[in-house]
C-alpha cells in the first residue's frame, strides 16, 4: 500500500472517531443539533482527502469513499437545520451513526484484499433509509456549510444531489 493511501487512512480513522463523538453529543438531545454542522465539516475533510487519493489510485474505493462521505455531509448539514424536535431528528442521528460506522469499514478495507465494491457494502435497507430521510427534509435546507451570504438562491431540487451521488456509485 502506498504512503499516500496509508496517510489518508490514518487521518481518516482519527476523523471518524471525531464524527462518532459528535454524534454521541448530538444524540443527547435536540438542543445539540448544531453539532451536526461540525459533523458536516469533518466528513467533508474525508471526502476531499478520498477524492484526492482517488486521482492517484488504481482502486475504485477512494472515489467511492469520497462520494459516500458526500452523502453523509449532505445529511449532516441538513440534519443541523431540522426545525422541530421529534422522532425525525432521532432517526437522522441513528442513520448518521450507522453511516459513519460503514464509512469506517470502507476506510479500513481500502487497499487490502478485503476491499469490496460499495454495492457489496451498502444494504438495500440502508439505501431505503437514506431515500426516506432525504425525502423528509424541509425544502430549501442547505447541503453545505453556512455562509454570511446565505441568501443566495437555493437549488430547485436538493434531492437531485443525493440521487446524483447514488447514480455515481452505481446505486441509483
């Protein structure tokens, strides 16, 4: 395994631990929902690293990790904007915990003989949960970090982002 891939895996494992800690904090209650904004920023670092590693890798796994991390980022940012406490918030946190644990598995097996395609790793149930959650987010929620000029026009259909990423992964 080359040095760049090893460094990516080592850094990403530390970031995954941070993500799981953030989700533990967010799970305490709705008043901690802003933690999901931090989740989005950290998973974005994994996404960027994976997409950079993918350019120099023969393995499809880093590119798949990058796209998968992007899905996690979108759900994390949108989750940070949920307007009401209730079961939906709890479902989003549980989904992100499962998704982050799967991300950890993907990172662990990258560059090893245990490497699998994302189709083999993600279950139909997981994909159904992702689609169910994404359909229930309120209209107009941002899928990335907040800026001071957040009055910029929103995309007409943010669901298209998730659908597009799933197609990239061969899952949509």
